[in-house]
């Protein structure tokens, strides 16, 4: 017997006990009010739910072709950038755009060369003609809610000697409405040549 039925039986027995002691004329007796259903669940606030994706940069590394972390490279050495993006929102994110960026302090190519990329989640990466050596754009990615995507960008190190700051941006034009717009960028890895 569930709680509501037990409650109704208890109320009926209580009324029966009282009814035998008090005699009320039928014309004056009022019907008992209906017993509301009992629920332990809080009411759902549909407008409170924030159903949006939330793209974030999980990790970005700088390695040589053997997989060793590096901070110094010779001019023209191959440098690999494994990148992991995540979506900690409640909705899938589609049409995700991400940019690898070189020398974020000066935004100058300084001799970087795009070699290749590998990616999952539908990302297609290329080097825009107007940003040769400065950026690699990855587009058309899809990241389901609670999942991650992986992009690996391979570059040749700059021919210009000095310090190079490498950064990353996802959803750079804020096209995707997200829960948190502040966790899309990563700066900076440093490479010395």
C-alpha cells in the first residue's frame, strides 16, 4: 500500500471514530476537502536550465617528432602540437572553428611553415593565404556534449631566431552561444629558436 492510500485510510478511520462521538445533522455536514497528491520531487524550472554547449581548450602541447616535450628547436625543425578541445555543456556543438596561432606577441610569421594535420570530430584544417606562417584554421568540427575532440598540427619551426609565443583560440568569432565564453583560448606555449 503506498503512502497516499495509507494516509486516506488513516483519515477515514479518524473521521469514523469522531463521527461515532459527534452527531452532526446531515444538512450541516460539509464534504471533506480533496487530499492533494504528494510529491517529493521539486518543481522543474525549464527556464532555469541553461541548455547550451561550452567549448573549452583542454590541453595543448609542444613536442618533437619523437613525442618529447620541447622548448627549444633548431630553425626549420618539425614541431608537433597535439590539441584537445572539450564540450562541457549540455548541448552538442557543431560548426566549431579553432585557430592555432604563432607569435601571438607580434603576430608575425617569422618563418613558420604549416606541414600537416590530423583531426577527428570532422575538423578540416588549412593555412589561410592571408595568414601564411601565422595561423592554421580548423573548421567544421562537431563536439557532442560531454565529449572531446583532437587536432594535431605539425609545423616547421621559424627561421627567425628568438622567442616565439604559440596560442590557440576556439570559436574565435563567438558564433556559438556558450555557457562560458572565457575558456576558449589558450596562451601561451613558448618555443626558442
